[in-house]
C-alpha cells in the first residue's frame, strides 16, 4: 500500500472520471496527491474524499490552455507539497463529433488541439525544467484508442491531437531520459466513467462490449492501475512507450 510513499503527484483533470480514479489510487499508495481541474466544486469533492482516507492531498484550479495559470499552479504546489515528481497529464477530452474532414470548422479543430495536445505540451513544458534539474521525474500522458488507428467513430481532430501527444511523450522520454526523467503514455479505449455511463445508452454499451476481445468495457480503475505501474519503480526501465488499455480492441 506504499508504492508511491511521499512522492508528490499532480494528476491534471482529476476533478472527475479517469483522473479522479488515478488521484485516489495514488493517494492510497502513499503519494502526496494534487487534485486539479477547472470546476471548483468537483475538485473539492474529490479532494475531500481523498482527505477523508487520511492522505495528504491539496487541490489546484487552472485552465491548462493558459501557460500563466499553469505556472501559478506549479508555484502553489511547490509552496505546499514541494516539487512535483510524478506528473500525470491526463486532462483533455473531445469537444468535437466524428464526421467528414471537410465539414470540420477551423474553430472546432483548434479547440480539440488546444484542449489536448497544446494543454499537454504546456503542462510538460512548465514542469520538465525542474524535473531535469533535480535529476528525477516521471511524466505520464493520456492518449486514446482513437489515436491508434483510423476509425469513423472517432473525431479526427481529437484523434490527431492524441497521436501528437504520443509522439510528444516519446520525445520527452528521449530528451529528458539522460536527466533521470521517464515519460510514458496510456491509450485507453472507451472507459465507463460516470459521464460515459450516463451518455452511452445501454444498447450501445452492449454493442461496444462485443467489439473488445476481452468482452467488457474499461473502468477508470483499469487506467489507474496502469498509471500506478508506470509511476512506480516497478517500471523503472520503461520509458517512451504507449500502453493500450483497451481490452485488446486495438488488435482488431
Ligand atoms: N473516458 C474515455 O472513454 C476515454 C477514452 C480514451 C481517452 N480518454 C482520455 O482520458 C482523459 C480523461 O478522460 P475522462 O473521460 O476522465 O474525462 P472527463 O470526465 O471529461 O474529465 C476531463 C478532466 O479534464 C479536465 N480538463 C479538460 N480540459 C481542461 C483544461 N483546458 N484545463 C484544465 N482542465 C481541463 C476537466 O476539468 P473540469 O471538468 O474540472 O473543468 C476534467 O477534470 C482525457 O484526456 C480523455 O481524452 C478518455
């Protein structure tokens, strides 16, 4: 229960969904966790749930498309918990719908790239210098099965942004590895977060289950356990990889 004892871990986008599951598991494993989001009420709910377990936890609010807000967040974390050793750049999502390329507006394209690729880049940029100076750091990014193969069910702006995150992660691994920093990426298939439970009708869930060699849909805990492995010393010689948490579906 102490795989991450006293390590300072920031999980971006942990006000709900996958990020909240990662933050909760990391806290159970002894990490000093930082819960992050934009929705203050949601962030405080997760923070107080983790605090109730006796863990040391703090919360921060920042829009990750704004570098000045990320810097403010980093400075506040360093004042309270000390420097971030484990950065889970999980925040993101798909503001656009699947459809023909020529019907995607420039605004919608930019919104997907901003919310995923640019936000992940700005977050890593802000924390990497300190990690390299300290000779110690671990970056985990969040892609998607959407980025692993063309799929008419995936919005291409989102998929392309996530594919960019995968290459960015490999570049971080190559550049920062000699300075003691590892970087890996997780690519989940459909995960049954509370939001997806509500938004995906049961009949569609049943159809989706049938598309996975492992005949069930993923849970936030499936992703959190993968993040824990990558964050821990159990994966000490692994860097620059993308892990499909996808019930085998990317094999199809
Ligand atoms: N769920 C899936 O099926 C699935 C599958 C593949 C990949 N993923 C990826 O996994 C990650 C988490 O997914 P999820 O389903 O758990 O998402 P979610 O429930 O929609 O939560 C997204 C989180 O990201 C935060 N966020 C988004 N944009 C932000 C911004 N510009 N600045 C700061 N925070 C921002 C949100 O903060 P607030 O709500 O507090 O504003 C929230 O905490 C995402 O990167 C997503 O693309 C999810």
